[in-house]
C-alpha cells in the first residue's frame, strides 16, 4: 500500500496528551531565549500571509506567530472567522472570500499558514484557488487521517455536529492529496494531540516535511517552527526549493 493511501488511525499516546498544556507553556516561556535565532530568520518583502487557527481556537492563538512574521517584514493577517469549530459551509465560503480579498488588495498571491485543523483548511482552499495561493505551510495538521489519528476526535465530532460537515471518511483520499502549490508540513513526533505520521505530506516535487521537537499546542510559538515558517515564506514566488538542512540546521531539524 502506498504512503499516499495508507490509513493512519492511531492517536498518539494519551500520556503525551495529558502534558500538552505544560509542554506548550514551557515552549512559550523559552521563546525569549531564542531571540538570537529568530532575529536571524529570513525576511519577507511585504507579501501577504493568512494565518489560520486550530480546532477550538481563534485569532488570539496565532498572535505570537503573526507578530513574529510582521517583525520579519511579512504582511500577516488573521482569518476573521471567529472560533474554529470545525468545517461548515459558511466557514469555507468565508475563508475563500478572505483569500480572494487579500489577493486583490495586494495584487499578489497569498501564502497560507494553518495550525492543526487550520492547516487542513489551508490545503483545501489552495486546491480550490491555486491562482490566488502562493504556498501552504501546515503546523501539526492531520490531513493524512483527519478522522481517527487524534486524541480529540470525539470532541471534534460533538462540537461540529449539525454544521453540515462532510463525512471525513468519505473524503480521506481528497484530504491526503496535496494542493498543486508548494506545501510544507511542519510536525513533531512528540505531538500529543494528533499522530505525527498523519501530519506528513506525501513525497512530491513541490512538497516537504520538517520535523521539530515540541508539543502540538506549542507549535505556534515553537522557536524552530517559527524559524522554519519564515524560511519557507521568504522564498521568491515561482522559485520554491526544499528546506536547506546544511550547517546548524542539520542538528536542529530532521
């Protein structure tokens, strides 16, 4: 069975899930110490970036990530769709309209960074609007098995019931298929919410996977993840290359 179609139904160890909050807090507290690393992260040229929050989160959760990108001379924007309570028709339409609005405002394609469930949205909108999307970066997004590779799948089903969602089992193959635009998946093998194997892109000429140490809930302010996001977004449009792991990056990233 190919990697593209292989089911990934095993959630991470529950013990990792129980300490997600503590681990994320430690990542946040250690962020100031990573100042020298982050100040050396690649810069943008004012290109628009839309940042999507994870399940049960809103734009507040992406504040640190967006502030960092703004400091690196990108033009980050919140999604303005309220709390992410799962897929719904109005949310899908609103996200598409948000991408179209930023594309028209800047006259440039929009990069999309999506955390967890937000990354699944990012890939899907890129498939529907490839002419408006520059690239996609996902943070711990279980598009490889959005149904069962999670310790919060029951909560997801309960919260999103009645929202007109499509059965995830029926669209599993669609979710695994990457968009035609460059796509980078950043994930952690010690993720306590979703299984890391479900967060990896299939191998293509325009896809890649970057592993970082850390928690799921801390990916939006994990220093190595932030650096990798800036590095990926800084590439010239139309000249995408895989992440360079030479030098110090060889020891920090796998």
